[in-house]
C-alpha cells in the first residue's frame, strides 16, 4: 500500500541539459549511440593466459609447473596460433 501511495506521488522531471562534468549520478533521458564502433575489432578488457589443462594437471603449491610464454597476442590480432602442449 505504501509503495502505491509513494509511486502515485512521484512525477517525472523534464529532461534538462547538464554538462558532462556535472552528470554523475543522473540518468540519461535517451540512449546515446556512437556513430562508429571503437575499437574497430573485438577487444577484451582483461589480459590473461591460455594453457592446456594437461600441462598444469600435476601443478600444486608444493610442485608448481613452469610454462614458457610462447606467444603475445595483442588486441585486434586475427591470426591466432594453435596452442601446443608444453
């Protein structure tokens, strides 16, 4: 009941222009759509490592497994090599 009463008293404010620097915590009145895709390729926000489970199956705190870095694959690279054992 209280929610209904409160919701009935809430009114939507009309949109108003606000400088970006002052927009923290506000809600956009309409969607913002970029005219072009940036970057122009699939990009991950995270870096990481790819390993084969067979290469690390015996790893533990007591017996760590050391693997070489065999390839650096920057964002946007499309010729991704196959991961080989070892």
